[in-house]
C-alpha cells in the first residue's frame, strides 16, 4: 500500500558497511514508509543479507559511512536489543538453534521486553500462554514446538514458522525478512507468506530479501529493488521482479559494467 | 610445609609425605587394643589405609592421573579429623523436599532410625558389611587410589544400606563440613537387590579449609535401578575428593547426575563396571569453576561383558582463572561385543585466563561395537547471543539464558529432590557478556 503522506519508518542514506575490513555495502539508499512492502532482490554476495544484519545491529558488521534513521532517530546508535524493543525485527535466513533454552520461555522474555518498551503490561506465564496459542494460528504451528529448545531439531520450515511466530508476538513496525523463502516447500511457503500478509498493515513496513520471484507471487510488493555490488541498482514496481525472473541477472552485470564505481571511503 | 610432630615417632615413620604423616599422627592408632571398632571391620579398614599411606605419598603432578591437578590446596587443610562441633548446622540448610528422607552422612549408621526407614530400605548387618565392603572398590580398580586410602585411614563408621525393593521415598544424604578445618571422611555402602530401585541425592557442602573425603560403593543387582544425584558446593579453600564406585549386573540402570561448583579443589571419580555387560550406565557431569580453583572429573566405565550401553555427557563452565580437568576412560575389552557407548564433553570457556583440559580415553578391543565420542571447548556463541538480542533480550540476560541452557542438560537429570539446593545458581559474570 503506497501512500505518499504515510510516515517514514526507515530511512537509509548512503550506507557503507564492512565485515572483517572487507567493504560490502557501497552506499545504499532506501526509504520505507508505513504500509509499504519492499522486496530487495539480487544475487548471492550482492549485499542483501549484510544490509539486513547491519540494520539489526550484528556486531560483526561495521558501518563505515552513511546513516539510518528509524522513525527519525539514529538507529545505528542503538544496541541490537534496543532496536528490537522499538519495533525492528529481523527474520533470520538461518534461525539459530539454542539447546537448553525453552522456546516458550524465550518467546515470553522477548515479548515482554517489547511490551515493556511500548509501555504495555508484562505478561505472566499464564497470560502469555493464551497469547502464544492465539498467535500460533498465524503460522499453523504445532504447540508442541513451544516445549522444545529454541529451534533445536526443527526442520527448515519449522524454523521459519517460528520466526514468523516471533514476528506475530513482537508486532514490529519494520520487519526485515532475510530469505524467508529459502528451504521451504510449497506448503510451508504458503503458510509463511500467509503469516507475513496477515501481519502486514497500514502502520508497519516489510522488507523482503529474496532471490526468487516465487515469494513475491505470495506476497505482493509495492517496490522491488535490485541490489548489486553493495548498492541498489534499480528500483521499480512488482513488474521488475517479473522482469528479473524472465531475463535473469545477466543484465545486472552489464549495467554494473557500465557503471564507474565510486571509490569507497573507509571511516 | 607441615612437618610431623616429633613426639609421635610411630606416625612420623608411617607415611611417605609430611601431611599424611601428620594426619596419621593425629588419628587413633588402629592397632591399639582400645581402637574404636565395629566388630573388627573398622580397624581392619583403617589398618589397610595406614599401610597404603605408608607406601604411597601424596599424588604429584608427575603421575599421569594427577598431571593437571595439583593437590597443593591440601596443605592449607589441618591434618587431623574435622572436629564434630565444627560441622555446618543443619538448620542453615533448605528444608528437604516433601516426602524425602534426609540423613546426615557424617553420622554414619547413627543417623538411621530403623523404625522410620521406608519400605525396601534397611541397614545392613555386620556380617553383610564385612562381606560387601571394599568389593566394588576392588571391582572398579580403585582400592589403592590415594584418596581411597586416605578415606580408609581416617574412616569412621560406614553407612551401609540394603535396598530390597522399589523404594518410593527419595533418600537424601547430606554432609556439611561447615567453616572448620580438618578431614571429614564419609563412607557409604549400598547394595541393591535384583529389581530394587532407589532415588539417592548426595549433597556435600564445605566453607572452610577442610577436606571432604567421600567413598561410595554401590552394587546393583540384575534389573536394579539407581538414580543418583550429587550436588557438591564448596568454598575456595575447601577440598573434595570423591570416589563413586559402581558395579552393575545385567539389565540394571545406573544414572548419575553430578553437579559441582566452588571447591578450591574438587576431584570426582565415578568408576563403573558392568560386570557382565548388558546394563545401562548414564553419566551426567557438570562442573563450574572460577577464581583460581580446580575442578577435576576422572571417570571410568568398564564393560566386562557384551551389549552394555553408556550415555555420558560431561559439561564444564570455566571462568576467571579456573582450571577444569576431565578424563573420561571407557574400556571395551574383547568380551564386550555389541557395546554401545557415547561420550560427549562440552566445555564453555568464559575467560581468557581459564583453562580446560579434556581427554577422552577410549580403549576398544572388541570389534563389533559402537563407541562415539566428541569434545568441544568454546565460548558463548556470538550468533546465539545476537539472536537473543535481536529479539529484545539484553546482552547480560541473553548470556544468562545461554549459560542456563548449557547447564540445563545436566541439571534436569538430577533427582527432583535436588531442587531445594538450587544447584549452580550462578550469576553470569561480566566476562560472560564481554565481546
């Protein structure tokens, strides 16, 4: 849903970032307004996942230039947990297994951290169980997964459902979903996409990071961005994704070759 | 350095090192006509201990079994029996879990009121003790180990129990050396009849410069089940030397969950023999070590017959300048075909100054067996921390969750009656969250 008057939730300007002194992002510009669904597409190594990790505050990534404003405030000055509490959510491409930590307790601690930041009452064990059972329906997840350790022994599809369950509980304002479709069969993809569609609304924004058109058959983006060599090469509507599907990424390489890359400034 | 008192010439010549000599000198002479005794058993045991200490000096790091474990902490322990009035007061303990029978281990058989023992549990008679005492130490090959000899030399009465059926009341045995200095010898003998079962919690506490010396022998008859929990929490000057010797008949199940923390020096030696194989042994160990302390587990499981199973997990949390040692021996001779054994050692290093030495020691002669082992030493995983943080959980709380998760695999195997002791409720130190 594109509304030019909708408030800007996330504003990325000239973002440069590196990991282990290796520059990956070379000036990303992107604006997300409330109600919008954006898709970032691109080849492996184009910087898509780095962008998502930088936004979430992964300690291995260093921002060397540029800025990110989250609802007008400097996002990069915040710890990862502060970003999450304020409503930024990263759905992991490879959700982490944490043996010995109960999924239910993890979900409750996380939900309460977010609720507290919003000024809502924290939920006790019983109230939380009611909430989580209701939200399980968003991803049609078996309650048995609540009693297991976080993601431990979950199949790829179960892990992704667990990610969307977390999103349903945390009610983010900006959800970044990194390759949420990878490793999913058609049924799991439909369920996960259904969950994302259900949670997308006029007050929040979604950033889908994906390789393939097939996720975008299930979730219709308002904007599609093509990323290459650490920046956004082209932006268009959903038809751009179809064009990519049809023409592949080779034209991206040609376009890149015509580009004179600007020197990267390392702070 | 301690020297033996000069006015005890007999003792001075009795042991191969000064500390042991001073200890022997302080003890009643087991050869004396008026030595305290239970039908001759006690004196005989103590004489064997004296003879042993005469021949064997305190273990040094030149010996393979003690290569990483320095017994230096003993030098601060008074070489004499811990005075009874120095024991920690039971009133300072948490209440026992409802329905649990709690006994003070230091009191030995005096702790028993035969009238109030639950069905299936009975004190052993002198003849039975005489027959069974020391058998399992011999079977498991640790009769001549220095800590066992020390225990024998200073030994008091033995708490000896026979389990004749399924005991529904959990048994809890507690020792508390309080803040005094000296040696606290504890000895337990358990015989489980075929098909019998028992849930046993063993708790050791010490605050002062004391040595808690523990020798447990458990003999499991065919089909018997022993669920054995150990929670040992000591102070920075306290020493714990414990041997847990277990002999299993076929179809029996022995589960040990052993959690220790805080001791200046703690050494646990679970030693299990499956006498004719075909039994199940489950060992779960967790040791937390910080300060400049040493935590050591030397385990040995021996399959003397075919089709035995072992599931072993040993976990370590080492912080500050703590040192952890794990040596896990598994012996599978030719007779032990179709043995199925797994051993996993996982250590968490929370500081650069902590040290972990971990060594699986698999000796496999039989050819048709499954023996898997693995050892990892790691820090708190950055990716796990970040995942929790990315869900709004603060770094220090995330570290605590991960630490607890790490320990949980062992803690959940403790008998339910252990919960009142709140084993290992450690705060995550600042180093745990540093990055």
